[in-house]
C-alpha cells in the first residue's frame, strides 16, 4: 500500500517523509507511552492458563495470530511514513535548518536522488497534523491553515518552529493563535508576551513539587534550573522562618510584646502550640530539606494556613474582688505565621523573558 501523501506543491522538487508520526506529546511518564509494567513482563500475546479449555486455547491462539498479523502490517505501513511533496526553494527561504540540509554537499539530504531527481528529507516523531500546518504556512497555502488552535496543538507547532528555526515565517499565525488561547489584554503584544511569560513562570515556581520536567520540550536548561532554584529558595525561606519563630519562643529572653510580666507564660504557650503544629504537619523533625520532593510552595502555604492557634487567658490581679477574673491574652500564632506564608507567596517574581532568551538571570 502506498504511503499517505500530501501534495503541497504540484511542482515539488522535494519529498519529506515523516516516519513514526505520533499524537503522544510531552508525556508525563512511561505509563502514558504504552503498556503497564505487568503487560510488558507478560507480553501482549500470553494466552494460556492452567484452567483454559482446549477450545478456549484454540480461539485465543487464533485471536493472537490475527493481532500479530495486524501488528506486522501496521509496522510495515508505519515504516513507509507520510510523504509531503514540497518546494525546496520555499523551505530554504523560510528555514535556516532546511537551508543547511538542502545545500549542496553538506548533508545526505543535500543531493538529488538519481532515481527521481528529487531531494529527499526524513523527519521523525512529529505530529502529522502540526507538521502539515507548518508546511502549508511555509508554502503560503493560507486557506489550509486553521485560525484557532488548542493549547496542545500550539505547543506542538512551537516545538516545530524551534527545531526548524522558522519563527519569523510563522509569526503572524503564532500571534493570532496565542490571542485565542489566552485572555485578551489591552497592551502591545511584546509587553503582553513578557507579562504572560512572567505569570507562567510564577505558576511553575509556586505549584511545582519537584524539579521542572521539560517533557522533551525545547525549554532551555537555564530556565528550568532557575525555576527550580527559585522554588527551593522560597520553600527554604518559609521553613527557616518557621524554625526561627520557634527558636524565638524557646529563647529564655523572649519578651511578650503585650505584657512583659507575662513573657514566660506567653512564650511557653506559643512554643508548645507551634511545636505540636509543625510536628503534625511534617515541618519540625526531620526538617524538610533540599530538593523538597513532593512539596510545592503553594501546598506549603495552604498547610501553614491551617496551623491552629488556641486562645488562653491570664489571671487579673484584682485585690478588691472575691471572684477570680481572667482576661484573654491576645498573642497568638495567626499573625506571625500568616505573615511568613503570605510574604513568601507575594515575594515570588517570574522570570524575565529577555533574560530567558539570553540564558542570563543575574
């Protein structure tokens, strides 16, 4: 069977063959890519069991053979790939990558095959729909290009743009697509993109509970490293301030800000409550340490907000009364703990887009 073919240029002098086209994009883990570990160990065609009857075994073997034949046929079809008939002139004008690949004598793709006199280029693993969109844009087939994309498809296109170095060629489309997947704002596009990048990186810093996974996307290592550094610094700052607060209450020189005469009682009460709460929430001992696995700044913020602060009362010294009177002491954990948590969240600043492009965050 002939491979799927897209005639983008009727007078094509180049054939691009996409092999291993995949809809799987930026998988989070191995489970998303295929069989479970149990399936891998047992194999896809394990069919017998001690309880199986001869008829069941025969039927199962028949099914297995059909599945095997389908798998082999599928693999043969996949090996042929998807062909795109295109123009080398358009490719070289739009993309430095193709310009290098199709230049005489440099790459294996740079020479025309003697059989058909055409250039042949092989691509692998791209999403077939996204790749077709990019080639349609490069060849000015604008009616074939959708005006609205999903966020995932936009990301797939972005990976292709980065790989083939053709950002300028598709800039008008990317600008239009981004407008549809983000909230409209009344500011120039360049300033909006900076703001969008900063906000996105703030979310990454505060919400990640591990080092940022790039998921195979072309995210510079300096960006992912800077995000994780900011995440770890923020979490460490919060935990350090909680322990400093604890040490302050433990200190024999602690002075109650409301009543110096009640410093011992005040410090003892707050020390006990904070110790119990930090211990219950896994923040006391062992103290959380780098790289703070399974802990995000946002989760830490929410955990701290649930720290209890029971009230207590001090005895009023009133010699003129036969009744003992008490007055609620106003010192509690709410104010200092909330300040630590909120200050950490509002103190997070996203990365600067210009610095990210340069790889310099100093």
